[in-house]
């Protein structure tokens, strides 16, 4: 079976159906789709499910874990909404990053993750847990893996996003001791400069506006690829690049550039 390739639709501009079409024509097998894309489509999830590509995951359930008690039931309802939307898409995975809230209740994170795993399992869904550089808890891959290893929930796995590892000064050694089957996807990208790991505002600005396609910046992408292949990683691998300039291009052009960048490193 060929290893699936995906494009995060955040790279592309335009209507959701046109973005999916551009990704398909460029050569991708799947897309990471945002809830906002589904909401923006006149035919909703049912219409998008007919576009001829698979969905790596549905994004993004924010700040679920450790939510203040006043929001806890609301976040659980939100998870149910994501599950319903994912089912309509024919997608079995929801992305839920670690919390970014400074008022998160750290003592409840384990319980929230276990509840999330149990609820998702009722519908044969998986949860992708992503450590982001500005998360208030579990902001690195080793920290996130320690939690998931301790909780031992079989349907929660990790997102390996090169940006969030490298922007804090990490490298491919962060993948050490993580079993390949507990990595649910790998997001490749690059960055032009190395900001201070303490400069949160700059990190967020680069993350949301200035990421680069693989091979156009300073990240040693080959070291990650080599380590992932050496441990037998067989899951989805793709491009997640937030870049205002690329997004201003015609979606077909940006998608082709992204696929070419992916092929340079993974195949």
C-alpha cells in the first residue's frame, strides 16, 4: 500500500471544493480539512465527501484538555459536533492540539484526554494530539508522548509537526523512543529564520503567516525523514504551510509547488 500524502488546505485560497480539486490534481491522496472549510461549503460535509480525495483529519478542536469547569461541557459538546462532521466526511480522525490556555486546569488534562478517547472510540474515531510551541502544557513532542504513553489510550496518537519542534530549538532526536504506530501523521514545512524560543509573539506570527515549503529554509528536514523511515513509519505524510504569499497564488499553482517539495524529501 502506498503511503498516503496530504496537503493541509490552509495553504490554498478559494472555495473548499476548488481547493480540494487543486490538491487532487497536484497529486495528493488526502487533505487536512478545517471545520471552517466544511462550514463554508454550500453542500457541507456531504458535498465535500464527493470530491474524490480522502481526509487525513478534521481540524481543529482547540483547547479541549484542561478547559475551565465553566467550559467543560461546552467543549465536550464541541467534540460531539466534530465527530458528527467527521462521519459525514467519511473521515475517522480529529485533530485536537494540547491546550494553549494559561488558565487550563492541568490536573484535569489526563481525565479529559481519557474521556475524549472513550467518546471518540464509540464512533471508531481517532484523536491526533499535537504539541504546539505556544501550548501552555505539553508544548514539545517528548512531553506530549510521555503523557500519551502513561495514559495508554489506543486511539490517541501524535502529530509530528516539524515547525513546532524546530522553532523551539528541537531536532529529530525528539522522535526518539516514540513507536511509529503512535505517530498519526507527519507535517513537513520549513522556516526562514530561527526566532528566540522565548519570543512567543514572533513564533506565532511565523507559524500563522510565514512558514516555508520544505527545502526553502533552515530546517534539517532530511534528518527527520531518515529517522521516521528508520523506525518504519507508514502513516500519512504531507505539507502544512501557513504562508500569506503562497496563499495569494492560484490554488493549483501553490498545490503543485507543495507536492513537488514533498516529493523532494519523502520519495
